[in-house]
């Protein structure tokens, strides 16, 4: 994991425990990314819903038009992909959310 991928406030693992990144942690070498799972989506405030009957369910966050497709964790704006890569880690979702909304995505 590259330190340059992190922002202060991102959630990462240190020795298996989740922590929010601060200035001191930015200099540490033992930082691990957190795999983005359904449990983490729920902790970050996403809910599971079906946009259209007969379509696969998506994760969405209230108040913003951001959806995550559950099969490959691709971020969507309504029915359109926001970017062409698959989100793999919690900090990637936090960074994308901040870039799109100017708000921090924190654990509920």
C-alpha cells in the first residue's frame, strides 16, 4: 500500500485493528488496506436496495447519487459508472466519496 494513496482520516489496519489515519501514521510502514466488503459498506452508511425491479441490487448512500454495484464493487452514478476501476479497499471508497462530495465518509 502506497502512503500517497492515503488521506488523513482514511480508515486502515494497523496490526489487524482499524484506525483512522493521522499525521503520525503517514510515516509508518506497517499500514494495511481494509478490503471493501458488504460489512464495511454498511459501516460507512451504505444501504442495500434495488433501483429497478428485476435488476440486481445495489448499495447506495442516502443524500448522494452514489451507488456501488455488489458484484464487482464498481462505483456508479445512477446507472452509469463513475470510473472504470473496481474499488478494492475502504480508503479508495473514502477518497472517491470525498472527491465527489467534499464530505468525509466515516464509520456510522
